[in-house]
C-alpha cells in the first residue's frame, strides 16, 4: 500500500509538467513558477513517504517479495518525481522556451512519456493481487499485458523523441547555442520519465 501511495504522488508530480510547459510556451513565468512550486511540493511529499517507507519496511521478517527489490522499486519510482522536478527547475531557471515549430511534437512526446508513468502506476496497483494469487493466473497475464504495453509506449516515446530532436536540429542555427544544449538535455530527461 505505501508503494501504491508513493506512485500516486509521483504520477501527480510528473503530470504537473504538462501545465508547466504550457505556461512556459506562453512565457507566463509567474504561472510556470506556481506550477513548479506545486510540483516541488509533490516531489517533497514523495521523498518524505520514501524515507518513511524505508524506515518502516521490515528487515528481518519473511516477506513474499525481497526487501531489496521493494526498495529498488521505490528508488525507481522516486527518480521519476526527481526528474520532473529537475526538468522544471532547469527550464524555469533559464526561462527556456522551445521554438514554436517544436512545441506540438514536444507536447505529444511529453504526454506519451507520461503515459508510461501512468501505466507503471497501474502495474504497481496490481502488486497486491499478484501476491494474493501467488504470481499465477489471470493477474500474471494482466501484468504481462501491461509490461508489453509499457514496451510499446517506450518505443513510441523513442520515435517521438527522434522527431523532436530532428525538428530542433533543423532550427539550431537561429537559436542560442547554450539554450539548444539545454533543450536537448530536457528532451533526454523527459525520455527518462518513460
């Protein structure tokens, strides 16, 4: 249950990137800062829950899933929130605006990467049922289907990332070279969410 609660916060946190980038594309830095504060608060909530879970997770008791595996899963979930916070911090710190011709493709790319985060949440929510069924039966098939869907989303996001990069590459000559380097880094970090 705490893992499920954590991933819910992580999903809320990462989903803040959509209104954040919308505000940035409008160059409404006040609104972007407000969304970033909300995102940062959610990331802090996720960190607090992560620390609590690490402290309270039994160490010596027999559990159906290895403690190290649960902690690794928690770490990976937390990286999503951390990455979302890093992305928003870098963008707002430089008041970075993606060129207009790239924004639509970037928006589609961001949404597809966030689809992976949402699907991961669904998969985490199935852990209870998997444990109850002893990792057998219909639940295993359901989770296997989700994992296949995650693979499809990751392939889609890779393809979209290539499109965004190509569009940015075509515009590089007319842009500040330092901003371009940061834009490529942001594109990479968004892919890391998936």
